[in-house]
């Protein structure tokens, strides 16, 4: 390690910045999803910008108005984006740009969270109430406190509902009592591991909390300097990558004990906070966006980095890979966006 | 919160016991021709007539931070709502949070001290408490919430003064002052108060902790001249030996010295004080003169949470005096006074 020279690192990093196609969204973007051949840049308010990912001209941007106000949450299965707004509407947008109103809250409450199941079921929440729409009639469930996050289990119709002091596991189609996983504090976003063995929440405080579902054993994943706002499972679910620190935090989930008793790996450290992470859908590679506007592609195995976007702008707000993993889309908080073809 | 506070959205917290006139004040703020747009966060959503584009229902969900400190409570719903509102930045100039009549203002204020994302986008401007001149004296006896709201206030709108006699008004003011002599007090009918007296107060802005004098010690014409109704300064009951109420369990304690403080003694003392007595201390504020330091140091706190910073150079000829104020419940006065004395540079 005697030759370690921090100043020399940045110059020697491989770069693909010249292969990025800039996309001028011109308004704050909060999430990105691929819908077939198009990248959908979801705005903070009202509209979604659909960009033809194959083309290279700026004229290929079309804007679709979906909400009458702020767009608070989105989920996508690759064929449609379902989103909730502060207008009390739950709406779906498809690749053609067609909008379908799925639900309208009677009291015009904010639709705070949404989740999609691979078989087409939709879960959403407004305040303390969680809703699920599958093949039958809508099911609702009132939680003890406001819903912080929703996730469908990879198997069966089971919904994890995060709220204060824990997570409720709800089986909307069964009469069985919901299961309650308790842990003090405010639980926000929630994810199942792809193998259905673990459940992880990002808490209001700068920490994750996890449970092994077989025996409800706790996993406390703390040490973050900031709140974790972005979590992404690596291809195959061996790792959970997260934002919230000055490096990508990578928790190991390959063994039956998950990260219990293990230290996370820290990849791609910079002098800026990681704001978004997105794992490649097929390979052990992830994209990480930082609070200073930097975007890196990072190989999980050895932490090797490739520069996608330089620093010096607004924080990176969203990252998304297409299903094949051949395109990476990104957007900064100020709407400056781009597409990278690999 | 001290830096670049001007770009942050100001948040005014509107408290007051049931029926005091919070909704009246809120509608007055919204309907006046000020050219500003407000986002309003209310409880009892949809049940009260408020005419505003951006109105959000809240649930007043309070949770404890996982840091082992029982009084570190925050409003989780407020974190969520402010986060959502920031998606509509540019559509409003300020935020007003109306609490229910039974709410404790502390979790609202603490949300602004502990939440990183809230701090990034918004700043707490002031806690404005609407009080009913006719019933407040009774409520202070039987409702601890009412007492909390008075103790916590930066601005008190003493409403419905037309429904009480001068003697009753003097009594209720004396009771308020027995708890909180530092809040700006405005006597009103139907909440008729100048908006500049309740909004953009900067009460939590360290740069604007200019003075921490009791409100009633200021020049008589400094306040209340906006309201056309008849009252005289001697009605206050203070300084004339007419009435003085010492509230049994909620008081303020003020400390001052013109001798320089030893920062290496004072800072640990203050930290320890709020750590051990923070549940009793609702608000604290101070302007401090440290030995071998040419800058004024200012701090403020809510329960156990403190923030402080060097404010500016002491001016030539300015008296380098340290002043502290604590408002709280059953404050251990002698312990605090002795501790403060021990921080004076020997």
C-alpha cells in the first residue's frame, strides 16, 4: 500500500462519459423506469417524460401528464408504471404513453406508497390504510400507524407493510391473521430478498433493520451517516447495495444467516454521499449516483470503477437499467439526465 | 439550521387550545392580500372550512427516536409530508402547521432539529399560540397541554379580549407571563393581528436571537399598536405590584452575568444540564460572552436538543454580557444558578 496516492486515482479511472447521450428533461426527476424500448423519467410533479431509448435525437421526448400535483411514489414491472400522487390518484402509464386511472382516494388523501406484484396485483397506501387489488375485489387493511413502505413477497400474494415499530406481513387473500415483525422506530421503505428468506427496512434513523423470515431473527445494519433512501438487490440476490454513506454499502446475503455477524463491503468511496444505487439486472455490477452529481459503475467483485458522469452538479436523483442491462438511464435533481448504451 | 436559512421554506407552527381561534387566525392569514402562497398542514382534515389550494391532512404521529432519549420525539407524519411537499417547491412560499388543541409543540419543533432532510429544505420560523382570553386562566389550571403551548410559544395571540373585562384580561396576561415572559403577546378580537407579527418571525434563527428580554420590559409602544382597541400599559399588572402569578409547575428562569464565561466549563455544563433535566426544560436560549473570544456565541434548545454557533463580533462599546433563559417545568432553580456561577471565568 506504500504507493497509494489518492490524488492520482481520479485521473486514471476508466471513463465512458463521452458515450453518454444527454437528455434534457428540464424539470426535477425523482425516478426512472424502462418501459420496453422507452425510458420514462418520472417528474417530481405532474408529468412523465418518455424518451425513445434507441434513438439519439432530442426530438424523441414526449411528455405525458399523469397527476394534478406532486408524484409521490412509483413502481414498475417493465410494462407499466403505477404511480401515486398528492391528488389522491393512483394511475398507470404504459409504454405507448396511455394513462389509466386505477383508483381515486375519496378524501383526496395522498397516495404515499405503491408496489407491484409480478402477476399484476397492485398494492398502495394512503395514510394508515393499505390497499391491494388482485384478481378479486380490492382488499384494505388499516395499520396502527401511517404506512412507510410496501413490498410484495416474491412468492405468493403476501404484502409487507412497513410502519412505526415494525412491519406487518399481510396475506390479502387469506383469513389468517397478519404476522407482525416488531422493532422500535419508524420503518420506511421495505424490500424482500429475491429468495424470499429476508426482509429489510430502511428506517427513519440512519440504519437498516432486517429479519430472517424463517425465525424472525433480527439483523441490525447500522453505522450510516445519513438516512438510506435507495436499496437495490444484486443479480441473484447475493448482495443488497444501499445509499446513505460516502461509499456504496454492500451487505452480504448469500449465506443462510444473511449479514448477521458480518461487515458490509464498502465500494467506490468518494468525498460525497451516495444518493442512489441500481444493481445491473444480470451481472455483478452496479451503478451509483452521488450527492455531487458523480455517477460510477462499480464491479462488485473487486470494486473496479468506471466513470459515467463527472461531479459538480446537483445530486443524482435516479438511476435505472433496462431489463437486458444494455442501457443505463440517469437523472440529477435538477432534471439534467442522460442515457448510456453499453 | 443556521446557514443559508433564507433559501429554506419557513414553517410556522400554529398551536392553541380547542376553540381559542386557530382556524380564525389561519383563515385570516390565508385570505389577506399578501401575494404569498401557503401550504397548510392541518389535522381534522376536511372538517374545518379552510380555503386554500395546498392543504394537507396530518395524523400527528409522534414517535421516539431510537437513541435512548425518551423526550427525543418527532412527528413522523410531518417528515413524510414535508418530503412530499418539497416535490412541489416553487408552488408555495411558506408552510403553516396547525396542531390539534391537545398537541404538545415539542415533537414538531424537534422534527426540525433532528431530521436531516427536513433541515435541508425547511426551517422552523416560530411557534404561534392562540389563547382564549376568557378561558385560558381555567385551562392553565386543568389542562397541561394549554400550559405547554403557552410555555413553548414565541408569539402569543391573546384572542377574544372583547369578551373579558379589563381586570380579567390583566389576570390572564399575568398568568401567561408567570409561565412565559419572553413571547411576544398580542391582544386581539377575532384574531385580528398584523401578519408580520405572526409570520416571518425568525424565532429559531440563531442570527436573529438579538435580544432575550422579557416582552413586557420593552417600550410600551413597541407592540399592540396595530390593534385599535383600548388598553393601557398599566393593565399588564407587572412593574406596578398589582398582580404577579407564579405558576406552580411551569416557570421561566433567567440568568445573566457581565463577567466572561469559561467556554471549557460552560459547554459541558450546558450539555449535562439538558441531558439530565431536558425533560423539564421546554425551551432554552442564550447569548454568551466567553473569555478570550471576540465573538458573541448564541444557542437555543428544545428539551435535550441544542444548537449553537458564533454569531458575530461583539461591537465596540457593547456590553459583553451573557444572558440565558430556560422555560420549563419544575426547574431546579438553585442547581442551575449554582452551575452557571461555576462557569464564570475566575
